[in-house]
């Protein structure tokens, strides 16, 4: 089994490690290839020369990073999983697997075009649309530590990076198709999570500009459908367990 990870970054490298643990041969593209121990690191433009027939592909490169990367795959993959974003739902405040996307948003259109480019290929495709991704060294806890996270009453959904990696691993090995949002089980307001983090860190609540839905979004995401289909159980079903784990990991 060969897995090609297009974008071995915050999420992609974790997926690569999971596939290595399964005994897969893993090839990955990365901005800093030297850190990919055990993974054959390549440049994106090298993909046509190394891709193997029947391989499993995780595509996590944003459109601005490599707009034509799908064309480099030819007809070799048997499965492509694309990491998109819940931003494709536009101003929808409650999102689940049945929520329509918003083609009227220019920002969403770029991602939706990338989703479609992946979905029309001669392979089995699943699109995962994660909510805000956090993990060790990245997320609200770090912004609160720096005093730069603006609390507000807008709702934000999240997914711990390890749980997202578990979704990606299961997705690569499944035959589920379509497009689904991915999130944990407890959306909350930006004020609630800022207060939670400030108590954990023992720092004052940031007193900068208040978060607004226009800038930071206002969306509750239900990711239960794809969890059921993939058989994924969340390690961190809430920020209440995920953020303490992040802080411990970097302490």
C-alpha cells in the first residue's frame, strides 16, 4: 500500500505517520522536507514521476499553494481525499452534512472549485470540510497566551488535529464518497473558549477588539455524520479536553 500526502504540514504529517504505522509506503510533499523522517519527501512538481498506480492520496494543499496539483496525479490514484474547509458554507450558522454550500462567496468559490477538480477525477473521492483546526502550538490557547485573541459572542466549531488525522486515515482506507463537515462535539462562543484558556494559562482575558461574525465567522458545525460513516471516535470531543492536552504537549 502506497500513500501520497500532498502537503505534509500540520495535519498531513500526522496522517503520514499514521499510514507509516500501518506499514504503508509514504511519499509526501513539504516545504521543509528535511523533517520528514521515514517519509520520502518530494517537491510537488515531482509527483508525476513518483506516483504509483492504485495509490491513496491525501490532498491538503490549499488552492493558492498549488492550484494545478490534481492534474499531476494523472489516472494513477485509486482514492483521493481532499481537505477543504467549512468556509464553503458561507454565512450558514448551523452546518451539517445536508447544508448547501455558498457559491456566492468569492472565498468559498476557490475552495469549491478545488473540490470539484478533485471529485471529477477517475478515482474514488471524499471531501472533508474541517472546522477550525487546533493542536499543540496552534490554536486559541496560543493566541490567548499572546493576548491577541478577541473574545466575542460568535460561535466557532473546532477539531483537534489528531482527530482530523484520524478522519483522514479512515477516509483513505474507506470507500465513502461525497463531502462532509468535520468538527468536534462542542461548538462554543469565542468568549467561552477565551475565558477557558485564560483560566488554564493564568493570564488575563485579552482586552482587544471584540470578535465579530463578519471577521471570525459565526457557525455551529455538526460532524457526526462522517464520524458514523468512517467509524471514527473522537479522542478530544471537546476543547475542554483538547486544549489541556495541547498545553501539556508543549510544556
